[in-house]
C-alpha cells in the first residue's frame, strides 16, 4: 500500500529534544514513568560499566577476559565468547548479563562464581554450549544460512561464484541444528513450536532433568557477565517494523513508538513519534508490513529497551529490494555512489590506453595464448592463465592477475574508500563493488582482445606439477578469449574432439580454438596432479551444498534454483590460484618478515571436535581428526558412492564444519609464534591472498608488498601495528559481507518457496529431539526443524536405543479402514519433506510427508532407496 503522506521527519542522530534519560528508560506501561519524583530512584536493570583503567588492569592480571560476543541467533538469550584455553566457550546467560552489548562487539567479561556456571549434563542435547555466531565463520566454506531457524540454503549464484581458491571452501559453517554434537537428545523447545503438554517418556524426563549438580557426570560451562564494551563492532542499525506502545494511558505512549527489529538479538527500541509517519498513530495497521531502518543511539542502565531514531522507510516487508537494502544497512555495507573526489582519482581521458613507458618496464605476454576462465556472467575478471609447452616436456605456466594497485595511488581518496570497504559484496541479484565500475569492469578487468596491465607469477612446471623455476613480475597480457567454466569443462570432457566454433566464445585470430583447447587440457592434467599431491600432503576440503538461482530479469524474482556443481574446470582454476597465493606468501615473507600481510587458519576448537568424534563413534562411524588430512580422509573414504552414503557424507560434512575456526588476515610482525601462521585446512605454513585485487583490498596490499619486494617501489614504512589494524578491518568486513551474502540467499530462497512452492525433496535426519527432529534438505541444502505437533500424528514416542535417540511416529490413517502407519526417525534416516510458505513474510516451514504403505521403517528401511535429490542444472 502506498502512503503519499508517509514522510519521516529525519534529524541527525542524537538524543531526542525534551526527553530525559529516565523518561526514555521507563518500560511501556510502567506506572513509575508517570511519576516524575520516582524517576531518579528507578532501579537499574544493567550494571554500570567498569572504568577503562580497571578494565586494563583486570585484563593484565587475568581477572577479566576479552572476546568477540556471539549471540545465538536461535535463542537470543544465550551468548558466548571464545575461551582463552580453546576449550568450551564461555557462556553469557541472558540480556542482563550481556549488559547492552550487541552481536559482534568486542567485550570484556568477568567470570561468575563457579556455583553460577551453566550446568551441562552429558546426556543432554545442549547443542548451544558452543554456538558460533553467523559472522564467526571462516570463509573457507560457504556458510549455511542462519536467519531464523536456519531456514534457507547457502546460495552461490553462478555470476558471483568465486572459485579463485579452495580456502574459500574450508571452514566453519554455522550449524545451529547439529544436535548430534551434544548426544542428540533434548533441546529447549522454540516458543510455540513444541507442545509442553505432550507425554514425556521415561527417557525424556531423565534427559531433561536439571537437578544434575550432584551427578558425577555433571559438566560445568564457565559463565560470565559483560563489564565493558571495548569496541562496538555491531552497526547499531536494524530493520524491523513499528508498533504502538501497549499502554495507551502512559506518558511514553504520547512520545514514542516501539520499533521491533527483525533480528531478535537486537533489543526493541523506543523511537520518537515525531520521526514516524504523520498518520502512524491513527492508522498503525497501514504500516504493519512496512520495513524501516532504525539506529540505536542510546541504551540506558534503567531500561529494557534502547532509544533509537528512524533512519529510513524501506518499503514492504518480504519484497526483495527493501529487504536487501535493510540487510546492507544492518551490516554496515557502504552501497552509496562513489564520491566525486574518488572518481577524480580515475583516468579522466577515455578510452584509456597503456602509457608507452609501461611496455619497457614489463614482461610482454601479449603474443602468448592467455585466457580467462570465469562464470559465464562475470564482469570483473581478476585472473588469467597461460600454458606454453617447452622443448624438454615441461610447461611454462603463468597466473596473471589484474594490476589493480597501478590504478590506486596510495593515500588517495580512492585508496581510502577501498581500504574502508575492503571487499565487494556479492548478493544474489547484484554486486556492491569495492571499486568504481570503471576499474572493476573495464580498466582492470582482463577482458579479451585488449592490452591489460597484470602482475604475474610464472613457473616452469613438470607434467606432475613439480616447480623447477619461479618468476614474479609486472607484465602486459592480451587475453585471447573469455572462457566460461562450461566452455572449459566441455574441453576437458572432450579431449580429442574439435569443439564447434558456435559452442565457443570469440577467439582472437592470432590463436586457434585448438591451441586454447590444448592449453586447457595441459593445465587440467597438471592441476589434477597438484590437487592429488595437496591431499596426499594433508589438506582438508569441506564442501557443502550450494545453490544457484535463475532470476527473472524483468521482475527480479527467482524462477528456480539448482545445486551448483563444482567441476574439473573450477578445480583447474582453483589449483593455480592456490599455487600463486602460496608462492607470493613465501616471497613477501622472505623479504619483509615484519611487514607481510598473510592469512592463517587456526585449528578447530578441540572440545567441539572431540564431542563430535564421540558422537560419531556412538553412531558406528569412527573418525580420525588428528590432523586436517586425516579428517579429510575419514570423510572421503568412510563412505561409498551410493546415494544414501553421499547424503550421509553431506550431513557429516555439515557437522564437521561447525568446530572449524575463522581464517584471518594478520601482519607477520605482530604474531610472534610462527607456528600460528599455519593454514589448517590447506595444511601449509604460509598463505596469503594475491589473486583477487578487484574485489579484495587485502590483495591490493599484498600486490604493493610484492612490488616492493621486487624493487618496483619503495620499501614499506608502515608500522606492523598499523598493518594489523587494517587486517582486522578486512576480517570484520569479510565476515559481514559473507553474512550479507547468506541473508541475500535466505531472502531469495524464501521468495522462491512463496512464488513456486510447495517444494518437495528428500532429506536426511541430522538430529532427533523429544518432540521434533532436524533435517538437511538434500535438494536445496536447507536445514529445517520438523515439529511432531505440526504433523497428522495419532501419537509419537521418544526413546534411546543404546546411545541413539529415536522418534517413533504413528500417523493418523487417511482412511478409517486403514491401520495407522508407523515411522521410525533416527539419525541418518532418509525422509521426504515438503517446504511451504507461511503467512508471515519470508517464513517457510518443512513438513514431513506421510510415508507410503511400504515405508514405515527408519534408516534401516530406506538405505536401499534412491534419494531422488539429484541436483538439477
């Protein structure tokens, strides 16, 4: 509904005029708020923060602990910070203990007395004892979505799929549904979802008992309270809807509306009525589905709610563009147009040509057979490859990366905005670029049949991938063609055929399609050997299901989706990008041991990993997690290649992603212990990012370091602490951009379910609770919880068979003459589910399909069945 009078009276953010902090602090309907004489005496809800001096002293003495706050997206009263000893996370129970800190903030906490620590009974399914936040995810794996109850898939639209390095697919996926980690027994029910009056079996009452302190099996989880916020990393912006306050007679009702954020980890917020649409008070229902952005400006000690200011009205909830703008704003993504100061840093005379002096300074590869391999719709082409056979059976292989740093003068306005944005942000329907499009898509992009400035790593390689020689330097290339992954894959799959010209993109006349085809085949053969050796040397790969959408160009709505298939052409590019990144890491670190920007991946969280191994042992699946390589071998060799085994591998891959930590940029001069430089998933001592400077500022920094190492520019004079500060910012923005990508994915998948659903798929059970169970929906990579009380059941019964939790479902017969069908649900059962939209915007649920007369068994009865979840292209 359109509101011509929906005008917001926006002011610069600040405390509203004429409002005392005590008035703001009063809760809606609080009688004390009417009595001005009582305001000063109002009891504080939150503790006053400690002084900076006391905090500094406490951190030095070890009586206080610093960490990044992670609030459970599914149970927002639970929060955590990492434990210093790498053991179980430190638990922060409730909003009061969180003391006004928001998700992602760097906080200082004080441990509570031991008698106030959280009790964990080993037999309980307390899966949130180490619940990572959605932003606490390493980029080495695509993350599963987290909005709500993990109700959307991880989506990578083809145009934005980045396979430039496998590092982007190893790491920690947020799996709040992996109940198996905690013995898969019981979980606190979601409000309104599980039936508290349902009969509880003996096994259930034993599992849920909280009176466990006397038990010898009792575990305690360190618990703490926040005493100081060191850094407010959260943007303090939220999207949500406006509501009237409940108590119409209160003084607050006449001054404020209540802003209810979509993200329940953000508090509800009082906003001045004068900032709201003029007819909001008289016609509040007209705005029930209108999305607003609100910014928190204060949160007093005596108030449950924060004080905020409306920033913008976005549009209707559930629509793609308003929701997208809300996501970007909430996560602090700068999607504004580039300023005139920034654009003035770009070449002003167009079309731009390479200055003649550059040809004398650079190695010329323009006559070589150089080409790009990218998604078919990609426009920012960072990297190109070349492969020239040498006379002795070896190959000269080149990785040629856009020389972005040439166009970004250090210290310029362009440099500053790139350093602030640090990354391009890939949404399903568009990209928010780090750099102006003139650079991203034209001057820097390695478009075919155009001279381009590049920074190259060139090797002499044996057919087995052994490096005989290595060269780094600035170069000029002229790509002869722009291959898509599909083009390259076709060449790999048809090694002896001549690919018809109409199936290929234009190729420059200096090179034939046969020459390009042979180069792709040579690169593929070498890449296979490189990859094989990497895994022999102990690398880990944790791939998860990824979706690609087809989007209607006119409406912008998703028309369909399919599992993205990672093929040999993707692996080819990945191997050479990895090789280049590792080579550059060693080069810059040898030259600048104190100033190098590197990338490390810490080993997984030990306690979580051990819990998972114990669970797998109980399920009859022994796993070796002594190293990254042994874990990889366990995941790849434990299972067959039948469809049931592949589905089970997906579930376990999903689970083992959870203990993985975040990969991080760091300055080599700041970290003293070189053992901490290692990259766990890749199992290499040194790694960095060099291959994507169009979309990552870290790569621009690495280009500058490499240029200095090669004598192209002056030595770095930046202090290691300053480099580390920029590295920290790159880490923060990378996490935010990944979260934004996940939420964009959630949005499109939820809209797809609404527009084209219901959607059917086979699913595999990941966790069993007393009144519900969690599944991985195999066709879409979605994790969902299915509640027994939402099914047409006559009864259901939870029990443990040995260590395995099991739900027996007795279905109400459709025909009175039929016997009720009985179905057993346990871990790794294959079931049929239906995804269907709910009335609330962007919400959808999973419903278990009634079993046919022949399938009333659990996993034992379905192992031989075909999963029917074949990815569709």
